[in-house]
C-alpha cells in the first residue's frame, strides 16, 4: 500500500537480492515505486521513501556486494571491415550464411535492419510495411511508434542503409507481403522424392485391400520439393533468438567464422535478441563516436547506459587515447 515506509523498501530490496535480482533490476523497481508515489501526489506531501537515506544505503550496499556490472548479451558486431579487432560471430558472417530461399531472405532482412537501427526486440517485431519510408538514394527512414524509453508514444526515426533496403525489398517481394508486420514466421514443409508406383492388374489386388482404387490406378513420381508458408502474425522474441542462433551455427558450418569448435555452441547460445543493438553500440564506440551521440541515435535511456555496453571500446577513442597516440606511437 502507498505510501510505503523506508523500512518496507529496505526489506523489499533484501528480498529481491535473495532471489538473485541484479542491481540494475532492483534500482528500476525502486524507481517505479518513486514514480507511483509521485503520480499519487504523495511526494508533494512529504512522502518520498525511495529517497530516504536508508533506501539509498541499501541500494549502495547491494551494488557493492553484487557489483554493478551486469552480464550482457553477446554483441553481434558488423565485422572486420569496420573494426579489425572484431572477433567471433559477426553480422557480416551471418548475412553470408543466409540462403536465397524464403527463410534466408527473411533472416537476412531481419539481421540487417535490426543492426542498422539498433532495435530492441520489441521494436524489431513491431516493424510494419507502413513504418518504412524509402528514399530515392536507396536508403530509408524507419519510424518507431513507441519503445522502452518512449512510453508516451511520441515516436522516433532511424536510418536504414541501401543494403538493408535491398534485403528488405527482396524479402517483401518473395513473400508477397504488402502490409502489416514485416518479419513473420516462415513454415517449411520439405517433401521427399516419391518414386512412381505402377498400376496393378485388378486380379492381382487382394480382395481385402483398402484403397484398392489407388493400387489399380498407380501413382506418378513426385519430385522432392519444399513448400513455404508465410504467417500473418509477427515473430516472437523467442523466434528472433532462435533465428540468430541458427544462422550463427550455419555461418560456422560454412567456414565464415573462425572459432575453436569447442566454443561454438556456447557462443551461439550467448547471442540473443539484444545482440545486434549491443553490437552496433560497440561499433560506434570503436569508430570514435561519443556516448551522447550514441545514446541519442540508439534511444538509450542515457549516455551512461550506452557506455555500459562499450566501456572497453570507448577507451580506445577517448581523450587520452587521441592525444597520446599522436606523440607515443
């Protein structure tokens, strides 16, 4: 019940810690409670338990005990052409592993668009045909109606490269999608080769045989073929995760990724629906962009959040690195 007492919040923080919650998760829960008190007008009447010294001390102690660094999604960076230090699975390798069939076209469009715009999975699966605004130079702008940091639904625009638009266009044409969700489930029915069955003479068919008419007529040979079915609903978060991991393993099998075979399965499992967003963030830091610009372009809640995903790479292009590299190379 509101208003909450500081002692209640301290016990709540302890309970979340006992359940294994991460420091950032606990901090978000406390921030939500602060918002609830503000919307209820309780803070104006002097009830601000989330700002109490006891609560701040409990959060500080949690960060000290558990460490503020979080386990992050494995990055899926562009590749060596953008940063020669890139290792492991890359966007370039995964795109190279996508086939030319309907599933491969969908996967390539999904990966390419997700990287260009640095989308959260909720934003990625919500992309519709109407959200894409093509330009004459082959690029496009993508409208994002709402996101995690845009709860009021003001919307945001993201740039899409000409390469991405070619991949998206190929998928839309092949799938005959003209409206609604862009990224959908692709059902695959692989039918084996069936040899011809010669017709049997009527006298040779036993009287108790079921479907004797089929034996009398025989069957034509049926070639092996694959039937694709495109769904109407958008992909799920789990579906996106599965695509990333399946294509990553295919990239390794095709020799597009250099990695010890013992680490392949673990590295593929580390990929998630957040990997493209983290990968683009790290690529931008590696290119020398600052945290403020990256946070704005990728709709991070703050520059510090973006920096959490690119702290190590940012050190290669910070003030000290830029100045000292000119005199100590």
